[in-house]
């Protein structure tokens, strides 16, 4: 019986860590975000191998750089449901998610609001894309 209880505790800890989520309030309402979708999404995403880049850290922080702009600190997450399961649309050889980001130190009124951009994983080419133009290779 003790081994069953121990196994249950281990499973609950794993499940709670696997699907952690953060609740945000955007212009269109409440959303939930996670940084864990079961793929290695953290790292640096390059535009044609150079800047502008997007850097995603595992703790939900990072840097977002728009074209011809400096890098700016952000908080980020992938949209998920209330229990932390990532929301996505499965394609033939890809999965499409929504990446949310918020500037940490907004410089104007527009930067005070959460923004969304497409985030896709392409399984055949083993590449991930932010906005369809910032790319990072990955291994499974």
C-alpha cells in the first residue's frame, strides 16, 4: 500500500509540474499561459540567421526584438487552458500555438498590453517559428 501511495505522490508532483499555468488579463479577457508544451521551445530564434531575434527563457522571461529596433525584455507564455494543457491546432506535419508576450519595461501605452504572435512547430524539418520568420532548429 505504501508503494501505491508513493507512486501517486510522485505522479501528482510530475503532473502539477508538467502543466503549470499563469493567468493573465488581456484586452479581450482572461487567458492562461504556460512555458512547457512538451517540446524544447526555449532558446534564440533568428531572422535569416541573424537579428532581429527572439529569446525565450524557461522561466517565462526573454527578449523580443522587432525589425530595426533594440531588444526589449518581455514576459512570455504559450496559450493553454485553465489546467495548463497547451492549446494548439494540429496540421499535417506541424502544430500551431499562440505565443503571448508583454514588455517588462513598457516605453509607451501600446507596450503596456499583452500581444500575440503565431508560434509553429514543423515536425518534418525539425524547426520552430515565431511569426513565421524567426526560426530555431530542435531535436526530438
